[in-house]
């Protein structure tokens, strides 16, 4: 029989685990304020760092960029669409939205609650290379950053030029280039790169809808629903099995444009013709560089590779997230 004890992310005495100026309880709470970040349960005030980080979940008021609110289908008159780099206040708390480079509309939240500064970054892409631009930082005591990737082999050397090159190569052969992505927001990055290179783009319904919603926020991007010769198709990796039907019998070749491209087993299982390691999120080296540049005294890391990245950072960092049960005795 094994006895188990709670570890990082658990509650003790009814209180959520805290790290510096934040705690975790189905989302990140900035202590001393009513602000929650990317919360999974309904909160009175919730900051959303990007459209794929959290659902509506019945929150009272969302704080996000206009692009993120548009992608969520959240009416602007009921929520706060805050412009980037323009500080504002919520009661006595000073807030500012800052670009993270992750996807279109993605932002970090800088919080000054009087005496302690928290920078909730979520997923970041320091160098950008997509519609989100490049990440920025603000001075902070506590940095909260997501680690979708963090293993030693997570090294991303692909980019928009690789996707465009693949599309031109396949189109020149009279075939349909199919590019698999991990989310609708990432699909918009790929569609924008292809469109800028003169390639007409078709997409999955979710990507077409995302482009339509962003048109209302001022970003014009043409993504058609129907596949035809001379067009590339941008498609969610989760719907990979349906991509063959979407090309309607036309000859096609498939590329995966994602951080998943460095996962050999995943690439093999998908059976793609090309693996392009272009991710909206930072790889291990870029994420550690972002943390180092912050100068934060305390770092809280969330996401699948939180513990790995926290170990790499050292004593000032800890993983923050849902409960993980660990055996007390083997």
C-alpha cells in the first residue's frame, strides 16, 4: 500500500499554494487584488492572456486585448478591451497589458498592487515571428510564465519562411499544401505568412471563423472555406484524420508547423511529409532567456514542463499548477 502526500499546486488548510505575489486555485490569483489570470472557474475579474488559454467559463468581467475578446466571441461592451502599453487602474491597482508574441492578441498583465509587482506573462515568444509580434517585459518582483515546452530537445529552428517554402514547392508540383497547426490562433499566423507570400489560403471552419471575428477587430485576413488547386489548406492537427476529405480528392502533401515537430513519435504517428519546428511558444533556451532578462526575484512556472523549467532556473523558481500526487513511499 502506498501513502500519498500533496505536492506543488495542492491546497493546505483550505489555502491555495502561493508563490511570491500569486497563488494557484484553478487559475493564477494575484494576491491582494481581485484579479485572476487564465482562470478555469468563474471569477469576478479574469485576465485572459490569449484566446486558447481559457474559455469564457462564466467570468464576470474579462480583461484582454480587443483581438482576444473578438476571438472568444466576448462582446466588448460587457468586458474590458485594454490597449497594449497603456496603463490603467482597477481600484487602487495599476495594470498594463504588454505583448507576449505568442499569438495574435496575446498579452501579459503587469500588476502593481502597491509594494509588489507581478508580471503574469503566460506563454511567450520572445522573438515573435507571428501576428503577435515580439514579447516585452516590465520590471517585476514576481514573474509568472507558462512552459508549454521545456525539455532539452525542445529547440525550434523553423519559421514562416519554411512554411512558405513548403507551400511553393507543393504548389509548383500541382498539389495542395496542407499545414497542420495546434490551434485556430496559430492557424492565423500560418495563414498570414502564406497570404503575405501571395499564396491563397483555405482553412478549417474554426480558422475561417477566427479570421472573420478578427475582421471586426481591425485585422483583415482572407481565409476561404473551400479547397481548390492553387490554394494552401491550414488545418488543426486534432482534425488530422479529416484533412484527406477536406482536400476533396486533390493530390496533397502535409506539413506540421508546431513545436510538436521536434517530437519524433508524434511526427511519425501523424505521417506528415514535412516537420517544421515553428511554435508560437518559446523553446527551452528562449524561455530561460526571457526569465533571466526579467530580473525577477521570484518565478512561478505553469504548464506541462513547469517542474523542468523551475529546476533549470534554480531556487528562486517553483512550479505552480493543479495538484500532483506523489508517492511518499515507493
